[in-house]
């Protein structure tokens, strides 16, 4: 399976870099092929035209289109800003549309506080529904991210790798189910 990881933060000294690495590490335990789409590296401006509306898109927009289009599913790594998703994640998601259709997404959230970004997750579920890449029921919230995840993308106590198992097994189930169905037919 090919999985596109989409991260959310472009903040100076962001914690998101270590969570993106943690995400890559846990997904690779399933031998999936992963690609990280990092809004900081991609540096997409605030949306004025969606990819499909561009007449002569720059290479970076075409590259992201191909990665999203070829992906079997998405793992969204979201921080929580004022109880919602960081604007860079929403901006990146908004550039594309059909690329997401009929594929599952999984949400890994984090925050510096005790709730691990669960309120951002709930907003992101609605966004995923509109993009037809429904978020799987189990999410993976990471509390006190600066104390929980090391810079090399491992968790301090090993707890989060253990908690990830249910998330990964469920995501795998949805990946297979939706791939089988996409191979048969798409709704439209
Ligand atoms: C604009 C802004 C809003 C925030 N709002 C919340 C919030 O609603 N809930 C929360 O738990 N943490 C909040 N935080 C703290 C973030 O969880 C924490 O800074 C986290 O490290 C952000 O991820 P990042 O470093 O990858 O950008 C906020 C941080 C910023 C910068």
C-alpha cells in the first residue's frame, strides 16, 4: 500500500517534525510505502486556484497531485490551534479534490496540553468527509508532545508505539476494504 502522510505545522521550532517522523516509523512497521507531504517544504501560498484549475501548474503542484492520486490512503498529522487544524494543513488539502476520493484517512493529532489535539481531530473528520476520504474511527492523540515524542520519532516510554497498534490494524482493514471496492467500481 502507498500512504501519503500530510503534516500540518509550518511554525518555527515546530513539534510536528518529530510527530511526522514517528508517523513514518509506525507506518513502515506495516511495510507500506510512505511519502511525507510537509507544508513547510512545499510552501504552497494561500489558495487562489485549485490544482485542477491551473493552466500551467508548477512542478511541485504536479508532484503532490501524483503522490495523492497514487496513494491508497492518507495519514493526517495534525497539531491543534485554537481547537481546530493549523491553516497550513487546510490550505494544502484544499488544493486537491478527486485525488482523495474513496480512500481512507487516519488522524494522528498532538498538542502540548493533556488532550492531544482531539478537538482538531473532530474538525478534521468533517473536512475528510467532504473530501470523500473518510477518517477511520480510531485516531491516535498524543498529549504533551514535547515530553512524549523524541526528536528521532520514537516515543519516550514506548507507549505510543503500543497504542498505535489498534490504529494501524484498523487503518489496514479500511485500506484493504476500500481498495477492493475501488478495484471493482467507484460510486461515480
Ligand atoms: C496558534 C496556536 C494555537 C494553539 N491552540 C491550542 C489549542 O487549542 N489546544 C491545545 O492543546 N494546544 C494549543 N496550542 C499549543 C500547541 O498544541 C503546541 O504549540 C504544539 O506544539 C503545536 O504544534 P507545532 O509545534 O507542530 O506547531 C496552540 C499553539 C498555537 C501556536
